[in-house]
């Protein structure tokens, strides 16, 4: 499971010309789910996202989490994070989970984030979405659950 986490001032998802969801002051999380992912990957990444200290404290140091600043999270599914274009110009998506596996994990991801008293907004799984954001910093962090060790 891969996430691209962006610290944002604002972020929104538009579907069919209308705003579907939006947040202010928080994290835009793009989520890619692979064929090998399980609930343990969700648990690890949700804990990491909620605890990630990338917001500035009173001294201007990245020392606060999204929860500590009363921030919000916008979670957007993005299977293209598992696009492999190393051998050709047209990406292969064979490592991306099919909807029958990905949707339950995506829904579980939402449930796990919601357990942290953080406002969580989402995109719509499988929809053609237009994602807009104002990246703050810019700060962008990429985390792969398969590259994490048990002590994090």
C-alpha cells in the first residue's frame, strides 16, 4: 500500500463538475492499494498518517501532527500509484488491486482514520475525479507500507 501525503491549506475533489468534498488546513492523502495489501497495511499507514509530524509548531519546526493542529484529511483512492512505466511508455497496472479487493480496504482505511477524532473527507472510489490543492510548503511525503519496519 502506498500513500502520497501532501500538507495542504485547501484541497477538494470535483466529480462531474461539482465539488464532492473539500478540506482546509490538513492532509491530502492519495492512496494506492496493491494486490498484496491486507488490513495490517491499513493499520500501519493510518497510525503513521495520524502521527506524522509535518505541521509547524510555535518555533516554525515541523513538530505537530494533523490531529494536534485540529486539521482535516482528504483521502482519495488512486490506483495509478501502482503504475509501472519502467519498461514501456504505457504504464502497467498489474500490481494495483482490483476493485473487489481494493474497495473493502479503502472503506476500512476510512473507518480507521475516523477513529482518531479527525474530520475525514473522501473522494469517490472509481470515479473520474478532479483533485485541486494548495500545497503548504510544499510538503509531500511518500510512504510504502511494505518498506516500513515493525518498530515504527
